[in-house]
């Protein structure tokens, strides 16, 4: 999936090394040797490098240093040539030889710079730090290399401290049933951990075929994976996917398709029952003529984060975000300079709480290559990211992490390499250290939506509001065939949830996690009453102070929901009824229940609902729906309802 990008980077690397070599060497380094044959080989190697004949140049320079082992300039050029062809071990030997022969030669000081880069890349932080600081001591005017050397210094100091303070990290490979292919990577899970989805590649090479596979948890372990769907997997590549929390919206990457906008595009598919729809290119503005890949969906599948090389960013690959309104995706927004750097940011993973994003970067301070980071969101702004620490991050590239909704586990893939080539990759899980967890854990409520009369499953819209911010935080729907739904709920919040369908009374649900430190998933089936006389619903998101009848401000969402319902059903008449438990004097309970019902009635009248369509009445404790012998039952009896007349 990353093949095209890999080769672009290889060309870029060669170009950078050549430019650095030319700028360092051509005008300032004068070769010094008394051996004429060595000098001839050196000059010929220079010509070969200019026309990018790297391997002949290497052989010539080997001959030069063989003729004159003290030929420092030839050692330096040979190290540069080895670096170009990615023979880093030999490059490091050559640069070290250069600095040993002429440790204080200003013209050859770039050998310290290259040596520092190679040592840092290999995780040899102390010697890399020493080489970088030595290079900076020459006060060179080569601005680009000075800035890079300064970065090496900062990164090495960070890495040295990080290794002194490791985070608890004990990764475990998933079962052989999962790790049965040559390569499996980029794992994602649904919020209830029922489904594990990942990319499979069963042969080496960047151009080899990728498919998306899925495994279902059977109560003890994840079962043998299967191709996710013949509608999704095709002779073309499908990989690097993300799934909504309920497992019903899938976005994945595919490259080189006829309907593509750029080198790699994002595609979307929806599950109804057990069938996935034919994937569609997400089109503009999500896809551009550049590279788009590595998507991450929000819990409700209506916000997408992804990595892109499109114009307008801060570096190579940046992380972008888009939100969907109806069926239209907004123009993607760059996550900004706190997240994105002049280098590359890839593999975003947004936590289901929508408060934390995890990603990989080679631009922020880290251990080397790509490191994994997390950033928290304050209001609408992302805070500066935090490195996940050692040994999660090491000197190799780390990318592609998934964090579960409940903050219990993380999932990622590990490459097993022989030299620069990956021979295999496997999926691992690990218990999350405290420092890696999202600021807020999330749980879920799931179940099915039914017609209350026919008991048949049905599709309905599910809107979730944060009662503190009055914002709608999620828009979901139940499956039209199975009636299944799953809604993510996050600690520290108080929710109003509404299940609606045309021709039915809406269902009002309340979930208060404002003060809960731990909370368990809920299974809750919802039965919607068809619009008919006598149909009744409890209004669970109307709030009063104990013993009082004035509505609290956080009741507004529910009140406006009633207004919307009445405006959409202009012929419907309702009665607002107040109810209490049996605690206290009957006359006081009757007065309280009547006043609470009237408070709602007055609000609706002031909002323009004709008085002929609504009435109110207090029933005190005369119509209990639960036992008054328990606090839970009494709590259910203290309620406001409306009934269709």
C-alpha cells in the first residue's frame, strides 16, 4: 500500500544525500594523498557519482583507500556513497575512519554529522550525541545540516532520558489463528471488541496484493479470520482501514484504481445486516490528486482523520480532518502545527471519546525514525503531542497503533526484518500504561430497536447530546434488518439520547457518567411506540431540583425535542403528566406533580404550540411504573410523561 510512497522517498533520499555531499564537498574538500593511483581513482569516482553511478564509484573508492589507507577524503566520499546506496553499516565505518584520520579538519567535519545521523538511526544515542555536538563545534555555515544536527542532539538527549524511565510495556502476540499470514498489520476493533479487522498481505514486496480480513470474538478468543466481503476485497489492493464503533461503516485505502483521484484514495462501504455495500470512492473534497491514506473514523463514523500529501500542509504527509453533514463531507482541515511538522505525520487513530488522537511522526522529538505520539483535545484545539515513551518507541519505525475504547488494551503490528527487508509482520496486543491512556475512557450501550407492537426490528435514528455543552455529539442509526445499534458513551459526560423514526413516538434515554470513575457496557433494547391514541413515553431528560418544579437549564434539549415532534406531527394532541413516588404527603405530591407538568406545558405554550393541542395534569403517586419499595423503583416513578390523546 505504501509502495509508491516508498520509491518516492528512496529517490528523495538519494537526492538529499547527493545535494549534501555536493554542498559539503565539491568546493571545500581538497583531496590529499601522495599516491597517484589513489588520486586517479578518487577523481574517477567523483565523475561516477555526478552521473549517479553509485556502485562503480564505491569500487573505485575502495581501491583508493586500499592504495592509501590514510586517504581521509576518499574515506569520506566512500562513506557518502555507501550512505546513498543504504549500506549504513559500511557508511558508518567510513565516516568514523575519516574522523579518526583528521579529527579537527573543518572541511571533513560533515563526517561527524553523517556519523551522528547513522548512530542515532541505530539507537546508539550517546555516541550519536557526541558526534553531533562535535560537528556543531565547528560553527559551520551549512544551515540545513546545523539544524538537523541540533535535532539529533535534542532527540538523543530525550532518548537517553526515556530509556532511563521506561513505561510498563509487555506486548503479546495474538494467536496463531490471527497471525497466520506472512504480513498482517493496521489492526482496528469495534467499540465492543466483537470484531477485529486488519490488512493482510501474503507475499513480499511493496506491490504485492492487500486485502482486508475480519475476525469475530467468540467469547474466549478471536476466531479464524475471513475476507471481510467479496464486495470489498477485489483483484486490486484494499488495506489500511478504519471502522466506526458500531462496525457498520468502513473506510479503507486503495491505490491506482481507475476511479482514483490521486496515487492512493479513500473508499467507503456500509454494512446492512451481514452484507457490505459496494465501496465508493469518497471523492472530493476528501480525495485529491495527491496521496490520501490511513483513515481513522470517529465513533459514529461522521468524522474522519487521515494522512495526506495534499497541498496546504506543513510538511510531507500531514494529518487532516473532515466532518460529514448529511451525506456531504466538508473540506478537510489540517490539524495544525501542534500536530503536523515539516516532516511526516501518519497513521492517525482517534480514540472513541474523540478527545485523544494517536499518530506516528518523524518530525517531533523522539527515539528515531517514526515514533508514536498522543495528543489531547482542549475544546476544538489539539494540545502539543506527547511521545508514548520507551520501549513502545525505539530507534526503529513505529506506526499503526489502535487504542480500545475502554483504555484497557492497545494493538499494533511488529515487523521482523532481515536487514532493511521485512520478512514478516504480526499483530500484538498490550495492556495500556497509564501514560498512554486517553484522558477519558469510553464504554457503550448496545441493543436492538423494535416496533413496540409488531416486535419486529427496525431502523431508527439515534441522536446523542452532551447535556453540558448542549451539542449533538453523535448521529447513529440502527440496522434496518437486525435493528442493532451501538452508541459510545464517555466518562465525565451526561448524555441525552433520542431514538426517533417517522410515524413513532421518540424514545428519551438518559446516561449520566459525569461522576463515574468506572462504568460497564449496557445492553438496552428500545421499543418505539407507533403514533396512536394512548401511546405514552417517559421524558427522561427533564431535570428539576429535589422537591421543586422549576426546570433546570439542561432540560432544554428535551423540551426542544418535544417541540420538534409536535411541529412534525401537527394534528397530534398530547397530555403532559407529572408523577411522584409515595414518599411525603399526598397533597404535596399532587401539587408538585401538577406544577412540574405545568412548567413543561408553559414552556411549550411560550414556544408557540397552540393550547388546544396540549394539556397537563398531576397524578402524584397514583400511576407507578415500578415498586416504591426500592430507591431505584422510586426514581423511576418520579417522572414526566406525555401521552397522545
